[in-house]
């Protein structure tokens, strides 16, 4: 069964005030939220793969959003951490500063889960009202609520 966005969101894995101002350090700051996650067997190896992927090609997807990710044997299941930057972070090939960073680790054996998650995030985040709600959420719980509501609306039949 494909992974569903609401099941991946945990308040302890959401950082509403990313302090870093550089791309790699910001990704690392957000990724650190996954350190010790029970479904991530080796954080250091995941982190190395994450940064190698980012150096290969920027994970900026537009609208001030980046999706740094790594497919790794060290992930037992797909895990997610989210960071938000008030001032924004410059990513290569970005047309605007990144304010929302979604760090994803997914098992190499489950490429479909990663693609389903990215597809879900892209559909949710293309809505300017959703991005605005995420950028103004006062708490991680409000942030989760905004993403969950939109994800539920997109997955319900018309």
C-alpha cells in the first residue's frame, strides 16, 4: 500500500524556524530531525546519500519548496522531516528563496512509495493558499493540519 502523507507527519519532525541560511546546512538541519528515527537504521549513511543526491542536482521544485531526498537501504520505510525558513534559502536553479524543505528517506526497494509521496506533496503544495497556511502556521500541529486537510481533499472522490 502506498505511503500516505498524513501518516508521515509528526510534530517532532517539523521545524518551524530553520536557522541555517545556506542550502546544505539547512538540509542538514532539517534532516537531523530524522536522527534516531526507528525506521532509519543508519542516519549518517542516509545523510551522506541525501547530500550526494543534492549535489548531483538541486531538489528545488518551485514555489519556494525543496524536496531533498535519498533512496537508501538504511530506511526501513519512508520517513519525512519538514523545515520552514522565515527568510528563505537560496537553492541552485531556484527562481525564489526556498521557505519549505521536505526531507525524505525512502527504502531503495520501494521506489513507488517515494514517487507517490512526491506526487502527493506536489499536488498539495501547488495551491498558494496551502503554502500560505504552512508559512503562517504558529505550531507544528497547525502545520500538520493544513497539509492533512488538503491531502484528504485531494484523495477523496469528486
